[in-house]
C-alpha cells in the first residue's frame, strides 16, 4: 500500500467518525446492453453467454461478448459489452453524450422502464437486429434492506448525495434508492456524471438528504 492509498483510507475513517454517515462506493456505468435469450441467440447463434468479469451485484456479470450500436445517422459505437444474465426485455444503456453522437432521443429512465423508449440497430459479426429500449440510466443506489433501514429510506425514495473528489466536490440530487435483499451497497452513475465530478477509483459518496416517496 502506497502513501496515497493510506491517506485515502485514513481520510475515509476520519470523515465517517466526524459525519456519522456511512460512505457509499461509487460505480461508474459505461455503455452496455442487456439481451433476452432470443436476441442473444440471434446475435450469437449457437453460443452461450460467457463471463468476462463478475460485477459487484451478486447475480450480474460482464460477458465476453460485445456488439456494435448503429445510430439512425449511421454513427457506430463499437465494443459495447453485454451484461448478464439475460432479461425478459432487451435494453441499451448509453450516456447523454453518446445519445447526441448517435442522434437518438434517449430518455433518462430507471432500468426496465422502457415504454416509449426509442429503438436502435445492434450488430455482431453474425447478425444485425433492431432493439426497442434505449435509455440513459437514472442515477441510483443499490443497497440491501439492512442498508436501507440504516439510512432510514425505502425503495423509490430520492436522496441527495455528496461526492468528495479532488477539486470537484459535487452534489447529486434526485438519486433513486433501490434496496433489495441481495443487493450490495453501491451508487451507479454514468460516464458523463463521473467525468463531471472527477470520480476516481476510490471515490465515495455520502447521503446528505433523503426525500421520501410521496
């Protein structure tokens, strides 16, 4: 452990003792895609989704397989990783910057809220299909039910979160709480938000205000 890492750990301990508020790891979500069994089979005939890396949430993983997104303007984004396991509805998650690049009017939505979301072409080396369900993921916090009780919040509550990063202290409002029994504590933001707040590998967040769901 180098001196910089040690200072970070010490600062985290002191901050928690002073503020009395547990810190929350921040996960930066790059563009990715979720697929149904049928759509995966069309893009990768005869293959099985294989694990490249396990993600922090116990059931989720990044797969070895990647695809290319093709916007209505012909612009392509390559090497978009598929996340597993498969889902009941295919879904593409991009940043606002990428939505501009692809010329697609993607709404800011919670994962799975796909009604009225636009479609996009998705291709592999084997096939090209069209998927309805392109969104910009709404920032949120995964947490266990025990974490939710500790924070005094419930599913659907919006919280205000402070992020302390070098030279870029940032307050994120309207962050959705998503407690579930099997979830591990982690805040998810996209690459645009992470760059704006100068998020680093060990940056943490802290809830400063909770706004109960009405």
